[in-house]
């Protein structure tokens, strides 16, 4: 049996180097020496989760249970934990620091012990039995082992190991083709099974199976329309970029299931889609988006999201926000996997499906223009898509294969921030990971008469140098220090761009910006000239004219 300490040593080696080849080498040496069951477990843990992504099991251990067990194991208090989190902003590193001086009890942990414990936690019903399994596991863990156990439980592994790099290491460990490893992982949805197949040279066996969701093809964002012509030549397939819930639809026999991009089953959230899907003969796997449409205009996601996260969707909510399935690709039809076919051929098969409302095909056109003509045409189409309530455009290469879980240059998404606001920073927060030692998250406000009312928080857009400079500034202008968060003198004006404005009870303003990012610092602008709450209200009304009036 292999000790869990060996897995931890390998994880430390991966975490400790920025060089891909050194990461590959460390992983390949370790994985190659494991038994079959250990190989499956180790690969899954390196991927940051105890279970394969297609597995619906979850640990369901919240912060309260985790912190209780950590404090009991370390014999430390809540203030010790808070201070440690202030230093590290990483629960795993907090666990290691708290437990450092407390020796483990019981026999050393084996890799198999860890895998069985996670199975037991997922199977346990109720917080108390889950906590008991975790308590027994951490009791036997050293500080370094506890670091990674807590990272995995909290879903924050952060060791610089992306999925693609792990696939590279598996290919190297067993002398297999890199593309074959990636394809097997995509089809199985299980990096552990993929590693086992690589060892036994059975990577070619898996095929696309119903009700085992695979990764969805991703698009690369483009801000400059002129860049599109540089990515691939005409013709171009152009679709609206919808702002809804990405869904992969599987149908075989009378069974229909919808899965999210994170492989969660979301079928019950959209019951009105099931019968129309069942009515289509044969089997299929579709790539689609779920959203609500009213008067030929998409209802903003900020309203449609009220339907999400509910086990039972009421008739009232279904009536107010009826779900429409916008279908834009087909991955399987009647037992035939279509991933290797070019987009044009997949579209021919897709458009032959007899879709009826609320199932509709994505709005699509084909452009043969190039150069300035292409830019002008795409600009007009972009504005038209916005007028239909959509985010922007998708531009696709008609020759492209479907690449699950990959972001390449064959699909491009054209999005632009709707506009920007000048706001003032009211609070700042220490960052996470590489930014844990700088104040990188800014809460900001607009004016309402003499008051400042918060409308959001942004943490992207500034350079590392700017963040370092602003950290020194905010440390010097702190009004109140709450540990992770600091209230600061409201004098720093920034410009923030955003995609949408949504109603929100989180802020006293009643609004929150969606996906805000910092455009630039505005030292030239006084706080008296920042944007107002009336401006926010006006933009919100323009973006969603169908929204009911908010009571003041």
C-alpha cells in the first residue's frame, strides 16, 4: 500500500515549481509506481476532487463543520483560525499552520484510507456522521497531509495543476499519445479511469455515452472585430451569444436529462422542456442554452436566475419566466458520435431535428465577407443581437470539430461591456492565492445626494504594480479594520465596466453590477463628480425594459 504522505510529497513538488516539465516529471514518477486502485484515487485527488466530474456525489461539508473539526484537532481557538486565515487566505494552509505542533494519532494514512473516507463522507446522511468521519481522518493526518485534505474538502486545491497538465503527465507516465489521453478523459469524465486506461493501453475504447455528460466546447473572447479575420478565413458562422444557462441535453428512449457545464443534473429546473424533447424520435446529445424570451427579446439572466437552484419550480414562476431551449449544436444522433465532424455537417444533422416550441434553433447566418466589410457587417449584427437582449455574437469556423472542454480559436465570442460608471471605493479586501498579501478586491459606491451607496465589488482590471501601489494607499487610509475587510476613506475614484445591472437586496442602493471590472484609476476625478443612483436606475431600465418597477 502507498502512504498518503507520498501523494503529499508529489503535490508539494508540483506546487513548488512553475516549470511544466518538472511538474510532468514528478507526477509521472509517482503515478507510474501505483497499483490500479491507487492510480485511480491519486489522479482524482490531483484533479482537486475525490470523485469524477460526472459523479453526482458531493461531500457536503460546510465551513462550520470543517472549522469545528480543525479547531478540535489543533486545540486552537477561533481567534487563532481568524488570524491564520488573515495571513494565508487559504483554508488548507490554515489547517497546516493550526495543526503544526499537534502530532497525529493512530496508524499513518494510506492513499486507500483517504479514498474510503471521502466515499464514507459522501454516503453519510446528516452533518454529525460526516463530521465524525472527517474527525477520524484528520486525527491521523500530519500538518502537511491536513493541508491537502482540507484543500480537497473545501474545493480549493490551488497547486498549479490544471487538467491539461495532469493529462500530459499521464501520457508521459505510460508512454501514450497526449491527444488520446485527452479524448478518453473527455469521454469518460473521469481522470482516474483515464489514467487506468492509459496504463493498460485501452484509451481508444470509450465512446460518447448517454447520461454521462462531457465537457462543453468553449469560445475565446474577442474585443476587436478586426481580430476575427486573423483567426481563420471566411466563411464564418455567426450566432447570437445568449446569456442563459448552458445545457447539455441527453435523450435515449423516453429518458431525457439536462446537465450544466459543471456536469450537474438540472433536469428538474426546466420541466416544460421535457415533453417536447421526448417527442423527438431517436437518441441525441445536444449543446444548448436555456433562457426566457418575451416579445422576441431575451429576458436578462439577472431575472431568469430566480428559476435556478429550486428543486420545485412553481407554476407562477414558470408562467412569469418560461424556459426556452436555444439549440446550437448536436454531438450524437441515433448512436453515432458526431464530435469529429466539421460544424457544417453537424449543423445539417441538427437542423433536421423537428424542434417545436419551446425548443428553437439558434439564430444563425453565414458571412463570406473579409477585411473592413466583415468588421462593418459584424458591428451591425452585434448591435442587432444586443437589441434582441443577447450578450453579443458567436463567430464559428464551419470547418471546426467539436472539442469538449477546450478553448480554442475556432469559436470566438464577441462581447463588449455595455458601458462604464465612475464610482468611489468604500471598502477593500485582501485577495486570495497569489494575491493574498495585497488588497485587490474593491467594493465601490455611487452618489445618492449626500450618501454613498454600494453597487458592487471588482477584483480584476488593474496591473500587479497598480494593486501594490493601491494596497499601500488603502493601508494608510483605513477607517476600520475587520481583518479580511477594511473600510477606507471614500476618496479613490475608479472607472468600472459591467455587463448588466441587476436588482439586489445585498446593497442599500437596491442594485448590483454584474461582472464588474476595473477599467482604470481616476485620480483626476473628485468624488463629487462620480455617477449617481439615478444614473444606475436609468441604465437598469434601458437594459431591461420588461422589468417591473421597483418600489422606492
